[in-house]
């Protein structure tokens, strides 16, 4: 009998990450993540948006910047998100 491989769960049962990875839309966060979803729903409720329809690009980016600013950086944050977040925060400081 041959050697055994370590068992890996099927891809559809892998834990869902908080970061969206590289998407064609440029999103940073996975809105379906259990940590992000309640914050997203609260953001939409406070601003009068429906969660049934997608936000505009500007509103989505505003939510992502606010969420990541409040959450803080962690070691699993992809560098491309880290750099874009730093640029967005510096633009916000320059406007004030």
C-alpha cells in the first residue's frame, strides 16, 4: 500500500477570509464574512441604503476604509490593500 496524503477539506468548506483577494472590481473586503457583514449592515442602515442592492464604488470604498481604519492592520492583510488603504487615509487627511 502506498503512502498516505494528509487529508485536506474540500475547497468549498475552507474558512472564508475577511479580505476579498484580487477581484476584478478592486474590492478589499469580503462582505459575506461574519465579522464584516454586521458592520456593513449597520453602515447601510445609518446612511439609508438597502443591503439588497450593491453600493456605488465610492460608498463601498468609504465603508471599506472606515471598517479597516477602525479594525486596524493585522499581519494577514495583503500588502496591496495595506498600500491602497494608506493612500486613501492620506487623501482623507489632505482634504481636511
